[in-house]
C-alpha cells in the first residue's frame, strides 16, 4: 500500500447496546438525538468523500415488532447473568419505529444506504457478548446467522463485524468466515483495551487510565500497516482511538483530545499506515453542535493529509477487499512464476 488510510467505524445500537446497564429514561436524550445527528454526520461524510462502516445491531433492521419476532433465532445466548440477554425485553418494546425510536432503526439504515461509500456492517444480531460466562460458539453462530439474514432483508451484504463491547473471541472468527464476513475491528494493543468481560473492563482503574489516554498519549498511536494483516482469514483492523464525545466538565481539555488524534493521524499518513477511529452515534446525541464541530475538524485535517501525503478514506469492507485482492494477486503471480520456472527446467 503506497499511502496511509483512515478508517471510521460506528457502533449503531440504540438502546440495545445499553439495555443491561441503564434505563431508557436516563439516556433518552442521547438516543433521541441519534435521529438528528446521523443525517448531520452523513452530510459531512458526503461533502468530504468520507468512507464509513456502520456496524449495526440486527434487531434495528426491522421496522416493526411483528417482523422482528418472526426473525428471531431459535437458539438464544445462554448467559449465566440473565440480565445480559435482551430477548425477554422484546415483549415490552413498542410496535414499530414510529412510536418507539429506541429499538428500531430501519429508516436510518435506508438513509445511510443512500450515501456513497457507506458500508452497513454488523454489530451482531442481539448485541451479543462473546466473552460473557454461559454463552458458547453455537449461540454465537445462531446470532450471526440472524444478523446476516437481517442484512439480506434490507438488501445489505454484510462483510464486516464489530464485536459489542469489543469482546473479541478469536475462537469465533472461523464462524465469521463461514458466514461470509471478511473483516473485524480489533482492539488497541494495550492492557487497557484487552478483550474481557464487561465487569473486568469497567474497573475504576482501567476507566480512569482510558480517560487519561484520550487526552494524553500514554498507550501509543495504535497505527499499523496492511502487511501485518494480510495472512489472516478474517482480517483484523484494530481500533486506533475511541472518539470520546464532548464533555462540558472537561471542555478545557478538548484541544488536547483533538491534538492527540491529529498527531496520530499525521503519523499514519507519513508512514503510510492505517488510523482507525470509532464511536457510537448516540455518543453525539447530546451536545450535537460541539460534537459535529469536533468531527468536522478531524475530517478537515484528514483532507489536508490526503492532499499532502495521499492518505485515503476507506471503510472496513474496502480495506478487506483491498487486502484480499492483493493476496490473490500475489498467489497468482506465484503460480505464474512457478509455471514459468517449471517450463524452463523442462
């Protein structure tokens, strides 16, 4: 690869992503704000030719309760902590997206699909936790099959996955490959971001250090080259940084956060490596103006790097296709060279 690249992936989950940790009433402004901020982000992405992966929970693909219930998998996750499963809560959700904007997003997916270079990926069907006690590979496969089917329902060919709460279980990657997925988002290479169950990853110590890492570079830039990834069957495209939303109480530190991101992006551009930024749309659901201003600043910096160093914007699926095409080309050249050599010997 003769240029750097910026990947953006968004974890689209609405209330399904937090159903086990807080009530709707405590977060409803963020969730309702998604309906405003998604079109705002799409306008920005379209105007600057930004390629994005929208990893979306499968439940959100359906526009009403009847269709959702008709497409649930027979096998449900067997979490030891029953509160982690969203399935018992389906009976209490609204009948459709019009009356319940917290549990459906079919119309948002339709809007995203209309914008060039936007990839619809999966965030699993039920916001599935791959490292929680009690679940297993069969449970995960049933969930993933339902997620892929939900994509078919919306005429979406799902190729990329983002594991909820970044709980990456490498033993499940062959299942992803089996069902046509080619890329996933891995974690930053630091003990602060190692995959683990939710309780362990939410320790006060880790949370404090991750917050500090947002503003001060204590774990590194987390940029990487494609050559490091091409041997994997399902390609790992690790995160470089979570784009933490605007915090009124830490507004004085906003320039530090922006500068940390820009420096890592610049280094990736100069070294022809990848920088992978991610967040949830609901993170931007409040303080929309401040968050969109931050995003615009980051994307305009990318355009400067594009002009100066040739850095490109790519979604996860595009990077996966690039790597696989390059790998297949290399295999073809090897076969051709072997054939030429064989003929020469004969």
